[in-house]
C-alpha cells in the first residue's frame, strides 16, 4: 500500500530538500515512494547527480525522524542505495538526505 503524505513522518522536511528532478512526480516529498516508482521504471530521472542542494537544508537531518516503522521492511526489499555500509537503508528519506551533497557530485547512492 502506498504511503500518503499524512503518513510520512518526514514529509514536510523532505519537501524542503527533495532532489527528484521530475517536476510532475506524484511522490514528491515521499522518498520511499519516489525511489520505488523511479526504480521500477528503470528511470534515472530522480537521481541526485548534478542537482545542487540548497545549503540551508544541511541541518534538516537533525530535525528528521530517524525511524520508519511503517515502511522499513518493504523499503529494504527495493532499496536502491549502492553505498555500503549505509546505516540508513530502508529509511529512504534519511538515506537520500545523507547522500545528497551540496554540489551534486559527491556520493550518489539513490539510484542503481
């Protein structure tokens, strides 16, 4: 079952730093749904490579919930993070926030 905005504990924070380049993405701000949707279509459109991050969003990690009891098991089944050993696997929004550098050129673990 898809996660709705009101079910996503980090939805508002995610919207502030969403790196998805697909402007018409129905899952904007719900990272696990966005990544799953783009990965299922074998799309690279949601990748962070080349997307500059607003430096003001760097502190958002300290405001975000660090667990996602609702989706973590499901998220691990389709996890597209290629960084080992990422401690945030299964908590997609925190994983994306961790791997999303300022200049878009650092670790890019969001897509295969």
